[in-house]
C-alpha cells in the first residue's frame, strides 16, 4: 500500500530544470492513478474543517442527489475554486456576506462566457444552500442573479466540410493513439455522434454482419441503429486489430496510457482539442460539437429533410435541429424568388 501524501512528496524534485521537474510530477500523477485503480492507494486524510465540509458536500451530491461522475467533477471544481478565491483569508464561511459572493461571481465573469457562468452560478447556489441548511454559512446567500442566455444568439458552429476533411487528414495514423483519435473524429464527423455517445460505445455495439452501429443516446435516453458504410467498417476493424489495447474491458475506446480505462466523454472532447491544436488549421474557438454541426449541414446540402436530420441527431423537436442549420447564406440565395415587375400607366417597368 502507498500513501497519497508520501507519493506527492516523492515526485517533487528540486535542483533540476523546470521541464524535468514537470515530467517527474506527471509520472507521479500517472503512478498515483494506477495505484488508485489497483486498490493500493491510501488517500490523504483531510482534517481541516473546510476540506471536511467539501468532502461531506460531495458525498451528499452522490448519495442524496444522485449526481453522475461528470456533474460531481464540475461541482467540485467550482466549490474548490470558491473556497480558495472566494472566501476571504482568515475568515470562516459563517462570516460570508453577499458582497463576497458578488465579488467571486464578478471574478468568474471575467474568465468565462455567459453560458459557462450560468453553470458556475448554479454550482455555487447549490453549495451555499447546502452550507446554510447545515449551519455552515448564513442563509439567503444562494440567491444569486444568473446571466441571461438566448437560443440562437451565437453564430453557427458548423465547420466547412473541407476543413473537417483536412483535420482528419492531419492525423498520420502511425501509432495506436493516432488510430484511436482518427476513428473517434471519423465517427463524430460522418455520423454526428456526441462525445458522450462515443464514450458509451462498446465492442458489441458493432454488428459486423448487419453492418450497423448501436448508439445509446444518453441525452434523449433512446437507442439509435446506424447503418455503417464499408469504409467505416474497415476503419473500425483496423483500429481494433492494431491500436486497441488487449483489455478485457468491453468499451470500444480506451486510454492509451496506464491505467487502462474507458475514455470518458470529456476525454473525447480533449481528443478533438488536441488534434485541432496540432493540425495547423484555423480552428480557434471550434469545439467537438462543430463536427456534429458540420454533419448536419452536410446532410442539408445533400437534400436530406430536416425531420430525418433530427432523427439522426437524436433530437425530439424540429426547433432543436434548426439551431444546427442557421445562416446558410449560399442556400438562401439559391431559394430566393425573383422580384416581380409592375407595369405602370406610363408603360415603364418598376421593381
């Protein structure tokens, strides 16, 4: 058994270059994750009141509110940031004021968009309500104004299809990570799958005889059976043969480095971010959902109806699908009607 605190001290090295010290820290972090997965890590006991409060709150989110790992991860990040930067030094939570909360929200507003700030405020509300209910903070601090966000206020996020093809072509497929990342981005671009749907794929999701892919759509809690073209089937078979670890795990996409675990949906997002950054293409500000939007626009250009596009995307309403298909100026020009001419009494034509 290894103690987490001892490991943290063991991999902190002084007297070396900064890049080498960083590599030691990375090695220690990977080794710590491996020990935790193997059940050989003794966590550090946090005895200060703030750390204990944070632990109790996270346990409450799991046991009482039933939060998923991803939701727990997001709430934990906001709470730890608030406790480190939002609570004044040498002051207890019981001395918090509305001015302290407002100052923290203003700080986060300079670092995040209004869309992200909405989630941060929601996390903060839940934590302050919990603290008030348990006598740790004054009541009423959870009443925080949240920024307004309107559907359709942002420009479309669809990438040009030539950019999508160049992004895929930038992955050379020379090692297992290249093959895994290429396969992930291929499924997102050519089938419009969400990151959470990619992460949920299993080996038995592929029906090799029927040539179909079973997709569990977490957002709509439905199952979609997608027909796969021959190129995609060959790509999946090649990926499994040369790049996927010989693990007993049933998931299709796994981590490359130890400990071998299924990729989570935020890992899929990081795959896109890493490949976009290293592609040399103008992809600043693009997200993994840009591939999903590009998929929808490509179907629209090929004459597929909006209802069929919505079914493939897993949408329950046409309104949600139309958000993906906004502001296509070329298509608007193609469907524009000619302006009729009016013949006047003088015999002249006026538009």
